């Protein structure tokens, strides 16, 4: 046997081992089992659980809530993130790199803690309310948005804005300064340069960050566990309560399967976008 | 090939000690990368002690050829022999080659000493021998005393020399160099070129394959040049052969400036020249230095000077002539009178300088 | 006022605003955890009136158990996740640019692209019944968290293997080093920064995970985030803060000490951008 085919054989054996020992037990077996359980009913395999889920007004409400929170949070996080990244990049000041590093440390900060700290600040007994009541001699707390749509979106925006800032900063850094200078030398105003040169060049990075942010907000659990209420239940929260409170594993598995499909669809879109981005970079 | 024989004969002792002689032979090589044929049915031989430059534009397959010889690129077809050994199926680490990268590829986590010693350790050399040979190798590239430096502490030229020492200390059968001077600035480039030339002369049995896109490298260093074009050999021969007797237009222009006169134009301006075989499309190539600014003949071209280019040691004239679609380039010494733009001039040439090249 | 002067002032204002918004959004959460962990009382006042170590002194057996569990689990997850991630990265490296490689690469990233509760539920369902029932042991917590951090560990090593290492690996092979020597003497030493970063990130993620662990943890294996959440739900805010502070210190320490300076940006790039 030749050396080349021996190498190929060893490589094949190793790859099989990887699939068998890593992909199998950690990814494929659990997630595959989830799908199996979701379609296994007393009367055999059936898609009834899905039909039941999608015809139940409660679950439609859950989907609606999830989408509303995700769209609002991702939109705000994208706008704030892009604005902050552009300001930090084009108007640097002493300490601005420190701020970027601070944002990077958010990877080590559990999301539910962000929600928790908001209680100290914006809860009805929180500092901000106390301050306002004392200063303006009010009879009751003026700010009361925390345990509702606004509070959840606020927490999501705080936690996930860095996920837009980072890739936007990276995209801005990658823009060749000479291209910007060339545009300026051709007589373009700063506004025109921003709109016609910088934005199109940074757009792939911004879109990628925004989609990733969308995916993570959709998957978010901790923030909703702290700030969510009976009225505001998103899909991950609903899966959690179906499994641990109602102890209805079948319903939990069905919802989880729906969630899985939704998340993976967004993930596929993200891969497409980033792949296209790197490919056009490589060509250019 | 003839050029290499005297050198090989000059070192009969070394040749006897290292039987079998180790040149490189490539037969019928076809390489396909990502669905694209990069090298097509390429066969060539590099003799022991020979310095061959592989020349070509980026994307012509020259680096792929080098990496194939080193064992890093799989071939669809073909064989490679080092000396009498068929190494087609031999993994890279058993081929006994020296490889020098454009960016040196010194291991950043090792000292200079450890970098140079790496190949000897891979061959399980005893430590006393390792020390001795590393010291000798560093001395040969004038880098003794830098043993404990890290690559990052050295300049580009120094890193280059360490990389050379690392590649040569293992006494490779062949040395493969991938654009070793293109990352250096012009002055350093000339110095390193000379250094490589001297090192090769000190190791007369070592076959060297040197990949470059720079014709200066090729003309100055090599015993023979292999000019690649789109994965095929455009022409292989001594630098003089490629320069003076190019096979086609591509070879002629790659090696330097060339004027192309149609067979009809030559027949009109130089009576009695042998015309090319019937049915072959092509032109006669005339180098700028083969044209004289006088009417001494026998070939004569009449034209008007368009512009003069100052090239330091010589002056290059662009002359518009009715016999040639492109301006005719003429090199003339800067001494004596240089015609001015607009002036009418007569150019003369001889039949021996006209080479028929295919399109 | 001259135009140039007005412009300078406006820019200074913008800079100040940027800094203020960043601090407000991203620094205040951390500060609140610190302040509340040491506050003796923070009700009906803008800032705590006095500070105390009481909340740390009064940790009970549950809290201490949770800290030990978190620490042990995170250590195991960091080690296991990094080993598996390294193995995946080295195994998939030759498939770079091929369809199978792209597919496997995407599948590895799946656990991090689905909600942690979904992953937790799937692992719970898969391992609470024969053929393999580990739902009563710490192993299920380690398993689910390893699945969760593996994508990052893999990415960290894969990025280094793809960008920095191929040329050195070839140089080593050309010098006659057999594959085992290339791995030991060249690839692994050059991967060291990536491995450290992977360990740090896996440790931080593992210690801070809530969703997946909440789904699978057997009685007696609650981790710090779970105890913190329970405290928050019962209104024990200061104790929750004190525990949370310990959690934060542990995960920041791992990032700073293990990943080391200058590697943090890389960690953030992998964690936030992929």
C-alpha cells in the first residue's frame, strides 16, 4: 500500500472516530432524539403534536411575543451598535479603546446578570426611581417598564449591542484608508463618503453582526427568566416551563423542535452571509 | 544541460561519495487544484549540481510545481524522481529536500539554534553532531553568535540567511527556493542573489530549483531556465538560448524587450533571408540592441523617432516605421549623437539576429 | 462663534456622549453587582448608605456547594471542551475548502446556535433513559456544557490552524520531521495561545451558563447561576449579588490570567463574531 493511501486511510479512520465520539454523543444523538420524541405519539409516528402546537392560540401568542421582542431588540441593538462603533472608530478619545475592551468582557458576563442589575436601577424601588421621586417630590415611581416589553428589550439591547459593535469595528478597520482618501480627493463630502463608500464596504460586517445578534436574542433565556412575566413568554421560556413545570416532555420536545428549526434557519442565513462576505474579500 | 557538465566533472570526488547522483526528474506531471488544471503533462529534468530557475507570471503553476516536488501537492498524474529514487509516493518528510519560503517560515517559538537544529533532530542526530553542524551552517551564512535569538528579533535579511542555513544543514539532495528575494528591497535583493550563487558554488553537487517571476533573477543565476505559461513549459534552456533563440512571442517578450517584424516586412527590407516554413503564423524577433543607427545594412528600416527614453547606461529610441505596426525599439549607446524626436532615421540589422517566433 | 470652534465643540460633545452611553450601558451592570454585593441596604435610597461583608460571611452550605460544583464542572468542561475542540480542529483542517469540511464545520457550530434550553432538553431526553442514563450524576452537566462550549474551543484552534500554522507545518515536514514530531514540536507549541484562550473562554462560559444547566442538573448539583436565580426569585438580592460577584471574578480571572494579554481581542472575536 502506498504512503498516500495510508495517510488517506488514517485520515478517514480519524474522521470516523470524530463523528462517532464527538458529533454523535454531543450533537446528533440528543438533537435527533428530540425530533423523534416530538413525533412519537401513542398511536405511532405522527405529526399531530405539531398540528396541535400550531393551532393552539397560546403557542401562537408565544411565537408572536418572541418575534416582537426579537425584532425590536435586534433593530435597536443594530442601530445603537453601528452608531457606537462608528463614533468610537472615527472619533476616538482617550479611553475609547478601554471602552471597547469593556464591551469585549461581556462575553464573560452571564446575560441574566444584566437583567438582574437593572432591578437595582430601574425597579420601582430602584435608584433611578428613588432619585426622581426625591428630586421632584413625586407620589409614586415614575419609571415602571422593567417587567414588561420595554425592560426585556432594554436588557437585550445592553447585552447584545457589543455583538454588533465588534464586527462593525472589525469591518471599519478593514476598510482601506486610501480608498476613503481617494473619495475625499475626488471631492466627496464626509456625508457622501460615509454613505457611498464606507457604509457599502462595512455592510457585510454589519449585516453579519446584526443577524448573529438576532439569532442570540431569539435564543435568549436568562433575561426572560428574570424579567419575563406570565404575559410575556417567549419560545425558550415556554419550552422550559413545559419541561419543568407542566412536566409535559412531549410538548416541550415539539416546541424545542420548532425552535431548533427556526434557530438553524437563521444560522444557515448567517453562514451564507458570512461565506459570501469572505469570498468577495478573497476576490478583492 | 551542457553548461552543467564541466561543473559536475570538476567535483568527481564528491560525486563518487554521493552515489547515486541526485538530480530531479519529473515525468508527465498533471496537477489539478480546485477543478482547475494548474500543470499539464509537464516533464523536465534537473541534473545534479544544476541551477534551474522556474520563471513565470503569477498563476502559471510555478509554485505548484515546487510544492509538488516537495510533496505537498497531490498530482492527478505523473512521477517525480530524486536521483535514482522514485519519490512520487514518498511523504514530504522522507524526501530529503531543502525548502526556502518567501517569508522564511522560521519557527517563531524556537531560537535560531533550535530552528537550524530542527531538521537534524528529525533525523535523530546525536547532540554533539547537532551542535557542530548547526555552528558550521550558521558560519556559512555569516550568522554565528545569533544562536539564542528569536526570529522576531532579526531583520528580514538575517531571517533569510537563517532559513537558508536551516534548509542546507540537513544536506538535502535538492534545494527548492520559492521567490526568496521578492520580499526584500532592491539592494538587499542583489546581495542575497550573490549569496545564493556563492552558496551554490560551495555545494557543487546540489541541484537547485529556484522559482521566481523576475527575469533578472533567472538571467543572472541560472544554468537553465524553465519558462512556464499556463501550466506548460513555454521553453526550457540556458538563459542565452531563451533570450537569443526564443521559440515564440511569449518567450521573447518575457525575457526582454523585443521588436516583431512580419515575414513580409523582413522580405521587403532584407532581401534573401530564408522565410519561415509555410503555414506557420509568426514573426521575426529582433532585440533592440540588434538594431544599429546607421545605413550599413544589409537589412534596413526607415522611420521617424517618436521619443527617447533615458536608461542610464543606454538610450532607448522608439521609432515609427511603415514596416511595423508597433514602434520599433532601438537601444543605442549614450555616447555620440542621440537623434531627437521627429528626426528621420535609418536602422540596419543583420539576418543572424532575426529569429522566427511563433505567435 | 467661529465655525471651526463650533465644530470642535460639537465633536467634543459627541465624544463625551459616546463615552457616557458606553459607560451607562456596559459598565453600570458590573458596577451594580459590585456595589450591591457590599451594600448593607439599598432600598429607598439612590446609593447604599453603608457597606458590609455580611453577604459573603453568611454563605450557607448551598452556596458553598454551588461554588464548588461550578468550579469543578467548569474545570472539567474547559479541559474536555478544549481537548475535543483541538481534536476537531486538527481533524477537520485537511478538509478545508471541501464540501464535507464545510458541513462538519457547520454541524459543530449547531450547539451554540440553538437556545441553551433546547440543547439542555435534548441532552436530558437522550441521557435520562437507557442505553445510557446519566441524568442523576454530574456527568450530564459536564456533557451539556461541553457541547455548549465546544464550538468556541474548536473555532479558536481552527482559526489558528488555518491562518498561522500551515506554512510552519510544511516547513517542518520539508526538514524531515515525521507527522508526530510536527504535531509535538511545531503545531502544539504554536497553538498554545489558542489553547489557553480556548480554556479561558470555555471556563467562563461554563461557569456562567444558566439555560442548559437548569434543564439537566440533578439534585445536589446546582451551579452558581442556578442558586443566584433562585435567590433573585425569592427576593434575596444581596446574597444573589455576592454570589454573582464571585462568579464574575472567577470568569474574568480565567480570561485575564489564562488567556493572557493581547489574546482577549481574539477571544472576543471568536465569541462575538465567529
